[in-house]
C-alpha cells in the first residue's frame, strides 16, 4: 500500500472524522473505501485473438458413445450430465451407508 497526504478543509475533516467514528474504523479506511467506490479497479483491456494461439490446438475427438461431441457446442448438456452423475454417486454412497434419501419421483422415502 502506498502513502498519500491529503488536505481537507475543517468541515470536510470533521465530517470524515465523524463518519469514521460511527463506523468504528480509521479515517484512512473511510477514505480508501470512498475512493475505491468512486474510482474502482481498472479495467483490463481485452486481449486480441492472436494472444490465444492455444485455441483449437487440441482435439479430444468423438468417441463411439459420445453423443455430446463436440463439447464446445454442447457444454451445457455435458455440464448437466456430469452434475447428475455426481449426484447419483453421492446418493448411492449415502444409501450404502444406510441413510434414506427422499426421492420426489418415487413418492416417498
């Protein structure tokens, strides 16, 4: 963090002091937060396509059982499939440990 000297008129200084006391923080903290809200983080310039030479460099290729190929076009479906498979595994482990899982489609516990 860098140090900076700022001069305030008496009225602004007292208002800042009161704000810091009400929040129970330092005056520096109040000033930093106000400046961050106003200025915010600097935006990073978007990079150009040439910077991403790795795009298209690999190909997992279709498998016989891979209905989601190409993943780049079916990523949402692939994500849902992975989440559902993970949930099924968790349910199976819970049930194997003797826990009961309520299933809405089965009408009960």
